[in-house]
């Protein structure tokens, strides 16, 4: 999959537009991604995806202004799973995802703030 474009509240992937937070996995897109505590990323927010796909890399788009924060618990979870965790504002995270090996990467994108 290729992220063609991102702007506040909208991401285009392979020509399709999405307006809600989402997760990209090697098998497809999981739409309407929600976090337990809004702008704090906890291990439970991605646990099922990480278990199912066992990625080598996790890319997190933290929003246009970077308001989603990676909690220490999430960082520890990534280390325990031997997953490289990369968090960046969503525009940069989209670039990083496009440069990643999609077969071994999971990406979670917050599209707004």
C-alpha cells in the first residue's frame, strides 16, 4: 500500500480517501481506530494488531500537530516485542511508512490534531 496524500483530517491510500483514524497492516486497512485514552497511546490500543501481524516496525502518526503521545508502557511493549517504534507527526509518519517494508510494518495514523 502507498500513502498518496495526507492533510488534516484526510489520508489517501492507494487512491482511496479516509477521514477517520486508521491502522495499516500487511493484510489491509482497519478503519475507525480508537485509543482508550484519546491522545495517549497505550499497549492495548494496538495489542491485537501487533499479536496478529508481529511486525518488525510500528509507525505511529501522532496527528497534524503531534498531540498523540506514546506512553512509556507502549514503548516498553514495543521493546518486549522487538518492534522498532517510530512516532512522528502524521505527514512525516506517512513518508516513513512509504519508505518501509510494508510486509513487516504496521502503521497507525491519527488524522486530526
